[in-house]
């Protein structure tokens, strides 16, 4: 006796489409989340010259050379293992090399080198990186989860 599953071909086509639709929606959700975190960072960073504020951004793949990486998130369940599925939030560059000093502050110390003996006062921390990440982490994670669920529903309904 042979059993035939009605609609099996249609189900297999939908299952094959799911990773493609999900990947697109996950990437969109990751981009929205990164942009939201960057906006908050820029609103919190102390601004003197504007160099540090201007250096805060996100990118697919690795941060530009000289930048301080704050968060790197790889799209879970995404097909490729390449950097195109890794989003990096960063701050700093050749002009704004001091991002970590602003974020974490510095201790008072005596300078060496060319300015040996000079007393350098402590600089209070002005957190803008991690506080922004922590404040938005749950919302961004929820957005990505909803994107996966929405992709599954869309494929099940025949869209894509």
C-alpha cells in the first residue's frame, strides 16, 4: 500500500523559501536596531569638536580601522558565514581616537615621555556606548524575533 501526502510539493516549496524570506527580514530588523542604538549614542555623547559624534555608526562586516567596536552581532540562522551577516556598531577613528576615554573615563596620573612629570587630572566617564546598547537590547532582540515569526507567517500564507 502506498500513501500519498497531498500538497507535499507545495509544502516543500514553502519550506525552501523560508530561509530567504527570513534572512531578508532579519537583516532589516538588525539594521533598524543598529540605527536606533547609534541614534541614542549620538544623543548621549559629549560634543566638543563633533569628531567623536561623527564617528559613531554601524556597518555590515568589520568596523573601519582604528574604531572602537562596541557590539558585533551575527544574524542567527542566516545562511552565509561571511561578514555580510555581521553587524558592527562602533565609534572612533583617527581623529576621534579617544572614544574609550570618554566612555570609561581616566584616572589621574603623571605623564611620561615628552611631558614627563606633568600631572594629568582624572577625567570622569561619560558613558554613551554601552548604556545605549543595554537600553535598546531587549527591543532590538524582540524586533528580530518578530521578523522571524513574520517571515514564517508570510511564507505559510504563500507570500515571499
